[in-house]
C-alpha cells in the first residue's frame, strides 16, 4: 500500500501542476482577445467556471495530501472521494482526445500529450484507491470483515 500512497502523493503534485498551468494558459491561448468577442455575461461565466474548476483541482490535491490513507481505506467517505475523483479525471480523457480542436492539440503537442498522460495517471490512480479492499490496505484491522 505504500506504493499506492506514493502514487496518490504524486497525483497531488500532478494536480498542482495542472493548477499552475491554468495561470499560464490564459496568455498562451489568448484568452483576453478571444473573450473580448463574447458578450459580458458569457465572458463572466467563462472566467468564473475557469476559476472554480481550477479551485476544485487544487482542492483535490489538498484532499489527497491530507487524506491519502483515507482514500485507500476502502470504506466510507474516503472510498467515495477517491471514486468521485477517478470519475472526474477519467471523464476528462475523451474531452481531451475528441472534443478539443485537433489543430490546437497538434500545435501544442507536448502539452496535449502531457495532459493526456496526466489524466490517465490521475484517473487510474484514484480508481485504484477507490477499488482497493480494506483488508489489503490495513490487514491487521480487517478482522475478517469483507468491506
């Protein structure tokens, strides 16, 4: 289970990297120029959603750093949060691969590949944490329980 804890810690750092990238992307993708073409309400909605999603990713990182053992405990809120984070990241993969403009992805191939690999790592790490059995995580505490 130490390997899974280490993977979760790495997942926390990957998420912090995604948060940091969200401070660089507005300039790289010319947010100001592109958003100027929108109505004020659409521009405001876009900005607020961007800030909130970045905040959620930061929150995921902090939850992971603070509660990695709970995420692999195999029960209760830890299992639910690990599963929710797995769904969040796994559902993001098809968006990355099939929704975003292919020409933009090609023009930024390194970032696209890095993000795709990050999504795969995050999704599978949190899915593993959600699916691990409590007996595997804490064999001395299981006392014959199945869940």
